[in-house]
C-alpha cells in the first residue's frame, strides 16, 4: 500500500503523459483537477484486496476536454450507486492517461476509497472502449452510467455487443459537446487479476521521476530507456500535422523529418496507432508508440498543437495478454479501420 501524495501524483501525470500514446486527456487539464484533490487516496495492489471485493472504473469518452470531469463523474457515480447495491471497495482507472487516470483518482478521493495499482487497457490508452483487456476475458462492463456536466444521463443496462456499447457511449459524448464520463465495469478483484495491466500506476510514477532526471541531465536517454523497458526508434521534427475530428475521434497523421533526413509518419486515431517509414509499418498497436517532447520532457498529446516540435519516438512492448493470438487480432490496425500490416517489437 502506497500513499499517493501530491508529489507522487505529479510524477504519475508526467509518466502518464508519455505512456498514454497521445491520448488520455491533456496534461494541463489533469493538473487543474489535481489542485482540487485535497485528500489523496492510497494505492493498493489487487492482491491487497479480498477476492470478492467490488471494483469499478471511471471512463472518459470523446475527442475533447470540454466537459467538467468533476460534475460529470459525480453525477454518473450517484446514479450508478442507486443501481448497484453492492458496496464498492476500490477504483481502477480504465487507462493510463493524464486526465483519464487522475479523474479516477479524484473519484477515489471523493469516496475515500483506494486506487488499484492497475488499469484496464494495460499501461496505455486506447481509442475504443472494446480495446480493453477485459474483452479478452469476456468480462461484463454493464451496467454503465454515462453523464455530462449538463445533468444529461444515459444508463446502459445491457447491449448486444461491445461495438453497440462503444457507439452508444460515443454518441452520447458527441451530442454532449465532445466528451462525457461514465462509471461502471462492476468486477471483483479476483476477476481482474492476471487480466489487467497490474502495477501500471506505480510504473507511471517511476517513469515520471525518471523523466525529471532525464531533463535535469542526471541520466542519459539510453539509461532512461533501459530503466523503463523502452526502445528508442527515432528522433525528429514534426513538419506537418494533418489531424481532424471525425466521428468522435481525432484522426490523421504526423509527418516527421529525422536526423537522417528520413520521413516518418505517425497514424493517429485519438492515440498513436502506427509508425510508418516510406509507407511501410515499423511499429503498430498493440505495442505503444510514445512521442516525447524533448524541450519540455513530456509526452505529446494529440489534442495539442504539435507542429514544429522536436520529439523522440520510443517503443514499448504491450503486456502479455495483448500479445496473445486473440489479443493481437483484437488490438490491430485492421480493427481500427486501417489497411496497415501489424508489426510489434
């Protein structure tokens, strides 16, 4: 068990800005929310919970940060608690991302509950709700209550497929103005064990601390990568950014010129989906394509204006469940609508 102090939460946000692969909400928005957390929760592993302890998650859906996460999450939670009578014992973030992870921390602090040191996507963020490890274990997500900050509420008791659930939540977020927050996924600690990305929050804290050391010159880039299991793929400048909002997603490409005068392309669908060289894939999902701004030493967020930034491209191997046959099939460029050959580290 670890106390999540304000200092550790700042390190978590910094690490999450890189791990999120371009998604997971803006770092600045997360820092604003952090100032509203007066009582920080404890961080616990799944093994510290009883097998039948109920764990729920908070999910952010959409392509913008316009909805007030405090109002929306508390509204969704209030309705969810009326629906689901069993007492919640802990909160688990759905993914690793500055705002998405910290909103879950905020909810845990409001409920005086611990945060689980894990996430449901697995050490990263993902663009679609069905791209979560619990899909591979056939675990239920419902009921889900999704709300915005205008007191609009949608309750999803049951859906015929994951795709229907995803579209329902995304449609609600779109008509809400761009984003919304849901509470659901009532699962036990036993169900989550060996399925989700365990120790991902403590890893994010360590990564954030190491980013500070990298910025201060205390460690080299190669040492940073070695300590955190990352692979340096390239360094270059974003010379063109063609991103637009389409069907509730930020979609498009970055074009980069490297030090070797090569042109690389990063394909984006909320998160970084594929890295191409001469139109040929070098790395794709489910592995993580991490873009590090070497001026500020934070991760590149795809909602920001990133044209002209000099970045380091890093690769991170996906957790084992994503590298299984069914995991690779589900979390693939093809499933996300791209005719790109899957390439992993």
